[in-house]
C-alpha cells in the first residue's frame, strides 16, 4: 500500500517538475536564441533521464517509466537546442 502511495506522489511531483519547469526553459531558450545552461549540466540532465528510464523499464515500474519518458523527451529537446540549434550563439 505505501509503495503505491509513494509511487503516486513521486510521479505527481516529477511530472509537475517536468511539465512546469522544462517547457519554461525550452521556451526561454527559443526566445533568447541561446541556452544559458552549461554543457555539463545539460549532459547530466539528459543522461539522468535516460538511466532512470532504463531502470524503470528493467524493474517494470510504471511510475518511473511515465515520468522519466516525459523527462527524457524534454531533456532531449534541451540537449538538441544546446548542441545543435544554438551552439554558435554563446
């Protein structure tokens, strides 16, 4: 029972961060035509989402899979913005 409650709370909080925080960054980068985040931070965020998604798949946790799949997509957009779209603007 507690596993489901904590899983649900973790899912809600992680999705909230991904839904509210990351799109705001993506839009800010688009408007400013540059990514203010440092390269190591962008790479770390991208890899963290990839590894957590892989972990969620390996243990079959729908809570981890849902949140990290969404986070992986959004961090991929920031990764592409940083290293391919706006790479010459900084």
